[in-house]
């Protein structure tokens, strides 16, 4: 838990983005009068984006735990 301070911001940002993507998907898919395919796309695309955010968070946590320097600090 010594790296907890470095992990707080990525976790909070990921939670906010996942909630945003889920909210967008649910609100857009609940619009009446849209074709079925369009409703499916409004669910699938934000879901994929949320999954990608979670994968990026897991990679970032692995990087923090392995005590590697941030990518930007190398330049």
C-alpha cells in the first residue's frame, strides 16, 4: 500500500469515465423511435470504451507497483 497515493487519481478518473460511458449508453439507448441496430450500437460502443478504461487502469496499477518511472519523466 506504499503506492496508494499514486493509484488514487487513476482509480477515481477510471470510475468517473466508466460511469459516464454507462450513463451515455443507457440514456441514448432509451430514446424511443431509434432503430434496434442503433440502440445496440449505443450500448456496445460505450461498453467497449469502459472496458478499455479498466484495462488501462490495470496496466497503470501494474506500472506503479513495479516502481517504473512515468512515461513522461523519461523525456
